[in-house]
C-alpha cells in the first residue's frame, strides 16, 4: 500500500483545478493508470463541487481536506469538510426515465459519483463536517 498523502484547499471554485491536479498527481505517483484515475478524479470533482456550492454555500468557504492512498487492489480518496452534515444517501434519486423537459434541474451529481467509483462511504464528523470515502478498484496485475 502506498503511504497516505494529503492536502488541504479552501473550498472555492477557483481552487477546484488545483485540487483536481493534486488528485491526478497522487494517482500518477502511486502508479494508478488513467482507467482508474480518471473516474476517481471525476468523482472527487463532483464531491468537491457539491461541498463548495451546497455544503458551505453562502456561509463562505471552509476547508476541503483530501487524503489519497493506493494499493494493488484499490485507489482511495477521502474528502473531508466542515460544512453542515449531509449524507449523500439522502439525496433524492434522479428520475432518469422522465423526458428532459420534465426533469428537475440538478440531482445527477451523486448518481454520477455512485456510477464512477465502486464504493462510497459517508461519515458525519464528530464536531461538524463530513467524510466521504471514494474507492475505485484496480484491475489485478495491471497498473491502472
């Protein structure tokens, strides 16, 4: 298993590029190939964007902390914030069968996250905040 590495960012949209660059670099340093790294990065992007837009919202930016680790089986990113508790399992499921014109705006983000990675674990932090663990399985014997 690679040693866990971490970084912290202010939860601002203008920091999203740097945050995602950090995820890409962590994956590359651990030998995680693009077929694993790309969906994991995209899932992190959606989680971080939700924290920025909805978690902190009008209250102003707070921290987003990321931790990355990888082994032969999994690549894992943990996203922590200090926003009000929000369990993604409580997000309303999108109506994927409705006509585009009838669908409500938004709501596809968490659906996308669950499609991109193999496991999503949520934990409310003791004082305040959320911990989302995103796990993407790697193909055995392949640096991917």
